[in-house]
C-alpha cells in the first residue's frame, strides 16, 4: 500500500475540466485495472460539486495549480477549453507528470512549438486525445494504405471522401462545454470533429497540402463555421471534404477510401466498416467502440510508464491543427 492508502500498482490521475469530455473520461476510467482518477478541479463550482456527488471517492483540489502538485499523482488529464492547454501542460511537466490533453491543442502556435521543443529536449511524456488513434478502423487503414502496406489488396489509393453533417452545432449533449465551442475563435465542428479524421488521414499518408477551401460563417461575426467544402492533397491523393450544420442526422460522419479495386468505407467514428476486399464480417459497432476505448486507456498506461504507445504526441496534434486552421482561414 502507498502512503495515501491506495494500491501501489494503481496509476493516479488528476482531471482538470469537468465539462462534457471530463465527465466522459471519468466514466470510462471506472473499473480500469491500472488507472484511477483521484483529484479533480473545475473553474465552475457547480460542475465540481456535481462531479463529487457522482464520484464520492474523488478529491477536489483548491485550484488547477494545487491539483498538479497533489502528492502521489502520476498523470494529468486536461479537458479545459484550448486556451489553457499549454500553460497547464507546462505545469504538469514541471511536476514530473505525464500529460494527456484534449484537442485542439492550442490557440497559440508559437507557444505550441516552444512546448514541443521542450518535450523533445527533456523527454517529457505528452499525448493528445484523438479518439480514432486507438480504433480498429485506423489500424485497418494503415494495413491497407500505410507506408508499411505491401501489395495492397485494393490496389493503389485513388481518392478519399469525408462527409460530416450535424443537425445543430454545438450538439445538444455538448451544452455543458461552454459558449466557446460555438464561437469562431476556438470552437466549431472542424476543430472538434473534422480534426479526428484529418488526424487519421495524416497518420496513414503523411502531411496534407491545401488545394482549395470554401467556408461559410454566420453573418454576426462571432459564430463558428456552418459549412466547409474543401480539397486537400495528402500523400499524392486527393481528400475531398464536405461538412455542414443542418443535416437531418444529429451526427453523421463517413469516410470513403477509394482504391483501384475496391473501397474501404468507415462510418460512425470508424465503428461501422465496409471493406470490399474481404468477406469477413466486421465487429459490431458497439464492440468496436468498447475495444477502442479500452485500448486508449491501455495506451495511456504505456505513456505514463514511458513505454512505446500509439497516442498522438503534441507535434502530430499541432500538424493536424495547422491543416484545420488552413481550411478555416480560406476566404468565404
């Protein structure tokens, strides 16, 4: 037993930010063999009180800074709005913690580059939460089209289509995240959702180059984008994007990888897979989700222990964000 009464083989986590993503992570952590949330903090006293009522075993810190200095902590999970990510990450590194941060990584690109340089120079442990990183769908894409793929059964990749649609933005379940999610400066569906799929494409094929982008924003000047149509070139392959607010479905995402001899189609966050190169039946979507979530937590353990893992680092995350910002900065 450790000095605070917890089992010595548990890895203790501090959670800063108790909005939608913070709550989801707390729920996913329940019952994991190694990871245990111990300390929490949020700038909203009501969110903190509600979290403590739901999870009585948690301890509330007096501030984000105090949480980071809590004894016995191994890792920090940051689920605040993006503007605070770098400062909290740096404090986490100062305290010797492994940092797992929500995306988008930052609103300060020069600051992000300085942070990335520090990570490399000091060997800091840091990762960003792109959910598709641990999905069986991404593993299949790498197998079919990645750098290590040999004689792909579908032949040469010809083009990729990405379709995203939302009945409203933010979606109703995101209401607790705060007003920033609906605003142009930090929020919008491109940063929050499209970035996951850009991450997947860049991990498989490499850096992206913007060919064209058309973006529509509300006329009032503050709201996030309502439509984005664009084309990227990635690994010599065109990636065509169609995103909009106002779809009939609450959350539609569909990515089609078209090759010479067939297609690989991934829907519902890569949990619904149609692969024309095989007759094998894919796992049911809910089993795909559960496998992905468990693998992500196991990868987090590897991050904390300094072992090899598949979670995206800050540099990979910044490269994704640079692509997203290029798409959004195109003239309307």
